[in-house]
C-alpha cells in the first residue's frame, strides 16, 4: 500500500508539492493522511461540516481537528448550511454538498497557495460512480471512471479497494470515524454499494477488477472518439461561435455531433433535438441555456454568451495553459531573439510578459471602455473602434476583452491589442496568445 502510494507521488512529481487533503474523518481519508505523513509532501487538512448529522458531524469535526493538532498539520474547517443552499440552488443534498466543498477547497488552495487538492477516492468509488452514471444521460464521458489526476485535484488512492484500505487501517491502528449515513439505502450510491454490486459479485467474484479493466478500455476509446469529434467540429465552424447549417446538417448522427459542440455552452440533448428540428426552416429562433443563447438564422447557428450583469468576468489566475484553454485561448512563452517573427493574423497577440500581472480577466465590453490601439500613442473608446470597423450589434455584443490585473485592456480578443503592453527592444519574454 505504502509503496504504491509513494510510487504515485513520485511518478507524478508530487513528492515536494504543497497539498491540501480533504479529510472527513472516515477511514479512507485518515489512511490517506497517514500515507501522506510518510511522504516528503507538505500537507494541510481541510474538513467540511455539512451540518446534516447533528452531534455526529460536530464530533467528526472535533476528531479531525484533534488529529491535525496531534500530527502538527495546518488545518481548516468550515460549517455549511447545506439544506438551505440545496433549496436555494434547486440541487439535491449530495450535489449541494459537492458544490460547497469543492468551491471552498479552491478558495483555501488559492489563499494559502497549495499546489493540489487531494481526495481519498478509491477503486470502489470508481465502480459505484460508473454504475450511478449508467442511470443518467452522461454518454461516454460519464463512463470513463474517476481519473487519478484532474487539473489540480489528485486522487492518490485509486490503486486500492476498500478492503485494502481497511486492512491498512487495522495494521497501523489508524483511528477513524464511522459515518452512520453510509448505511442509509435512501442514497443511490449506498443502495448500489449494498445491493447491486454484491449481486454482480455473485456472477463474477472478480467483478471490481473486470469493471476497472473495462473502464480503462472505455477511457482510451474516449480519447480516440474525442479526437475525431474535435476534428469534425472544426470542419463546420466558420469561427469559434458560428456554425454554417449547410455544412453540418448531413452529418450522421447529427444530434451527437451537435451536442458534443453545444454542451460546452450549456445546451442539453432535448434542446439540441429542438434546434435540429428547425434547421431546415427559414424562421429565426433563439434557444437559451444557463450560460449562453443560440441564434438560429436562415443559414447559421450563432452562440452568444449570456451575462447576468455587465461586471461578470472570467478569471485566469496564472500562466497555466489549461486556464487559457478553458477561455479558448492558446498560450505560449517565447524568449526574444533576433530571428523572432510576428504573425500578422488578428487571432494572435504578443505581449511583454514582464508587464503582465495576474490574475487576468476576460469580460464583455462596456460603454466607456477605452484602450491604446497597437501602433498608436493615443487612447480610443471601444465604441468608436467598433463603429470604424462597421461592427454589427451582434459582433459588438459578442466582443470579449482580456484585461490586466489593474483593469487595463490588453486585448480586444481577435481584434486589436493594446500598445502599452507591446513587445519592445528590452523585452525578454513574450507572452503569445492565440484565440481558437
């Protein structure tokens, strides 16, 4: 157990990282804590009290904080009014708890500069999640299992099953708390654990291993599937937000191709089917998701972002390629040299990296916004620039700005960059950004 754990840390270069451990007090997270304390990683403990189990939850909290003190580990604890949050957001208790804890973990991670968040998921969790997702409309993405690394979240116990974890806890006399709700079959996961999986094991005693092998195959198949889907999607986009109906309508199965693109913008399968139904008509229609709207014209489908108010923003915290990619921007760092050449393509922008201060922000433009156009010393209102470029109201509405930490506009994305942040003779490192 210990060797497999340390191998995971070593293989993923986590030995000397600062890692925030999600510790509930149960056997899984307490074993994870015990293993981390035998590694070279610097750790802290985060504990959530969802206030759903009265005194038991309070005792869990006290237990975890006491263990943190015993081992001399930094600890953080919070109490949530989970029921109120679930009602307010229209979520199940389980989904509300998940949303609350991960949002809080990320705040703690950012505030105290942890490199990763670690959770104590194991093989049995993967099997249960797979079976749960069979009951939902998840498609292939819900069947690839739980990954041991996903962005800044790590799951270092996925090599072990529950029996191995319990055996390890007994061998090393690890204290832990029992969660009484684990016996409650009201929860779907518990029902699957107590009733469905045992029936599969009657048919196949090696059910867990067999299913894990199948999940591994599905995960690899998903990679091939997504590469094909991504290439195909690029063939029917005229830009990153517009689909030519004539180019896409002959793809089969059309609902799958269209959904694989539109679900990133919050549209579900039912809406995709409604969109397909009206594609052969000349009527104009608008479809709305929680985050975007789609305008169906005679020839195109156009995605427009929705903003609850003018100040809603997306944030890029650091020079993480994944963060830029989520904003549909590719990022590279280049050293200056005499042979360096600049692409004149408007989708590419170049900045003096030393002048950039994170976090960066992406937002919609607002009346009164101004910048200093590249090649010009004077400032210009964006409204005047849009008029000069003869932008339609739709183009103005969809224009996005990349802003420096101080609020300065660095780039009207895909249109024009700011002169104050240009590359000059003294520039040492160049931040190269390209919109997809």
